[in-house]
C-alpha cells in the first residue's frame, strides 16, 4: 500500500506501512532531513515541521481515516507546515 496523506486539524498526517520514514519538509526551502522509526511507536512527529507519520495498521490510523480529509499527491506537498 502506498502512503496516504490526510489533513487533520490543518496538519498533514502520513499513514504508512514503512517502519523507517524520513521528512525533509518538501517545497523549495524545506528543512534538514530527519530520519525516524516507527518500530516501537505508532506515531512519530518531525521536529522541524510537525508532520506526523502514523503506522497504517494501528488504531490511531483508523481515527485519522475517520476524522481526516484524504489529500491528493498535489494537495499534500507542503501543506500544514
């Protein structure tokens, strides 16, 4: 399954099946790359931009799907930062 990006409370939340994720802020300015792991957590948050990464197979993912707005790839780029 490909990552899905939702908008929840005006912030991007990425549902992913990956156990290791990275965030670089997207866009022309971005921020330093941050590498994070979801091996022992259901959610991690980028310390630079606040983008949330949530394991797609967890209970929190169901809440995101229910309460969030699914974004298309074009809409997801840089939103909520």
